[in-house]
């Protein structure tokens, strides 16, 4: 009973202190991320259980978050601060705090936002990868016009630069016997459209991921899944490094995260991954992967993104090839 009374009194004191601090503006706010005010105001809501705050609400959550996540100590350190933070915040988070202190949570918020708002897109896809997984032996730059639809999962690609085996291809899950339809490049295009297995040898030799694993969502999900596995083992090392203009995506402002080192390195010797999240759209628009020597394994950039376009009825058919 006595502990219960202390708990209630403690929470009331903390709540009162937060209200007093925010109402009177007597204590400077924690400098979580030095971002110009004009950029900070660009923060937007996320769907579902997550929402981002600005202004007075942001200040309140930053202060509460600092208390809630402070190191354990004697009372009031014994209070279940995690639960108190969830109750006090009502599922609301200051984005700068999450960026700094819980990058995996922010990346999962990006997945939530994608599922809520994105049904398809047009974009230009830039990629460079090691040939057949051999470190140091990179393909040349591939520049690809992409049209993508989530339901049914549909991909159209047209190589503008760096075509290897195909000039154009489409894949629609559940259609065309679940095969890729492709028009070979160069003189081989005279043979017409050919069919290939999604996970066949030619498909696998054309990239580190097969076409049924392509897209903005899967790029983000691969990073989140890998981080969560490492986090469960206590081996995750990832840091938010701030806002940067990224030339490969048209100088758009992006949140930059670097994960390194990997313990142990993952397939192909992956030991460092840099992730760029577009500040406005929260889409993962850039990924750079390096090995233990710092050599490039792969880099992927998505630029000139146009969300939820109206596709031509023939966009994902044989006629588009």
C-alpha cells in the first residue's frame, strides 16, 4: 500500500514538474538534434499508432522522454518508466528523439507510413553491385526506369543505361505462369519477348535480389529485419548522423543512419550499411553496403519518385515490352 502511494505521488510530482516547465518555459530544451527551425517544422504525422510532434507538445515529450529513459536509480528510479512513458505519451513521439535514440523504431515507423500511404510509384532506380557476389568486382552503373504497383505486386523496368541481359522486363505476381517477361537487349531483341523463372540462374546473375524482392518497401524491411535480429542478440551498432543533401537522389534532404560494425559480418562480408531516409516522404531512398575492408558491395538509390500514379492499363502487360 505504501509503495502504491509513493508511486502515485511520484507520478503526480513528475507530471506537475513537466507542466510547470513547459508552461513557464524556465528550462532550456534538450538539444537532441541541431536542425534549423525551418527544417524542424517539416516534420509530418505518421499513420497508425505513431505521430510526430512539434512546438509545445514536442518539448513536453522530449522532457518526459529524458526522464523515462534515464538510468535506473533509487526512487523514483524504481517506477516502471517504460510503461509510464507509453501512457504519458499516448503513442506520440518527438521525431528527433527517436532518430537519435532508437533508429530501428524510426525505420519501423517508415514501414508503417509506407503501408498506409503508398499503393504504387514511378521512379528512376540507380544501382551498382558486385558481379556474382565477388568483392571489388562491380558492375557498371545501371539506370532503370521503374513503374511499380503493390497490388497485385507488379514491376516494369526499362534500362536507360547499363543493361546487361534484358532491355525491358515485367513481372506480375500470379500472372504469366508467375514468370518474368523480358525483351533481350541489342540484336537479341529480334527474338521477341522471352519468359524466365523469377529465381532462375539468369535472374540471379542480374542482381543480388530477384525481382519479387524489389521495391521501396522491401529495401526498408530488409534493413529493419536485419537490425532487429542483431538487436535481439545485443550486437546492433547503429547511429543517426543527421540531415544531409544526397546528390544521387537530386539533393533531397535525407536522414542518414550508419550501421557498423556487424558482429559478425553478414553474407558477402557486410560490415557497414548506410541508409538514407527522405525527410519529407520517409521513404528509404538510398542504401550503401560495404565489406570489412571498406570496399563497396552495392549501392542503391531511388530518385524522381512519383507516388500513387494512374497507370496505363497496359503498363504491366506484354504490350509494354
